[in-house]
C-alpha cells in the first residue's frame, strides 16, 4: 500500500468515524444545519490526509521530538475547530438564529479546552495507528 493510499484511508476513516459519532448525537432526522457539521468534518479530514505522510516520514526517519509535534498539531487543530464553531455560533446570535444566549467566558474556555483535547486525542490516535502499521509492514 502506498503512503498516498494510507493517507486516503486515514482521512476516510476519520471522516466516517466522526460522521457516525456526530450523527448519533444529532436529532433524528438531523436539522438542516447538520450539513455544516458534515462540511466541518470534511474540512478536518483534509489535514489528516495531508499530515499522515509527514507522520509516517517522521517515524521512518526517527525525527526527534516527533510526539511533541503530533501533540502540537492536535492542539492547534482542536483550537481551530473550536474557533470556527464559535464564529458560526456568533453569526447565528447576530442574525437571530434562535440561539438561547451568549455563552459565558467559562463556557467558552471549556469549549476550547475540550476541542483542543479532542484534537490532541485524534492526532495521537492517528499517529500511533500509523506507527503500528508502518512498523508492522517493515517487519513483514
């Protein structure tokens, strides 16, 4: 399997995993705004596709501090998603889209912390899954 195929598989698995998780938590049928969630998941799958070859390369070359870089990637990705969703929320508040109120500073900080943490978890899982498969393919 080529690195491009590995990256594509990672991105597709990421997309469908998060689509299923978020669909399971949505109202049924999902509201029309769920398309925004689908587009956001797709937008998140693209960096997965582009970052996986880098992670594989780091493992194969033994790059120093690679795990710290993975943590950084996940943290920044999570913060980016938190920021995008907050912008969306702010837009709905400004346009009067039926939002119940503006979140407090504490709620906002919790939102950013949770999504930064989830970004880290995603990056670590993606990194170690690929390390496992790369190491396994080298031995065989």
